[in-house]
C-alpha cells in the first residue's frame, strides 16, 4: 500500500505526499503515492474547494456525501 510521509503527532490518516507543480495549462499531477492511497483513477472526477485563508482542498465528491447529508438533515430539523 502506498504511504506518503506520516505527520508526527497526527493520526495515520494525515500524511504528506509531496508537491505538485502547475503546468502551462494549469494542470497538476497528483503524486502516485497519493493516487494509490486514495484510490484515484484516470477519469475520476475530483471536487476542488478553496478558501483564501487556508488554500485548496481536493477531494472525491463522495467523500463529502456524509457531511452534505448531515447539513441537509440539520436544515430539515430547523424548519
């Protein structure tokens, strides 16, 4: 299994996989270890979120499905 570098003091789920350079067309290459660790395959769709204070988050959309369901459930309970 691919690993990345374990971040000291953090759980095994938090790792550093290296860096990615932005190409002329704005594309990046996700490091192989990260693709293997997260099961990212060619043709997969990734969700790109951003916040000026903290930067970008790249995630598989289905990884945020549980969070979205909790938000919608919370909204339904308020109404």
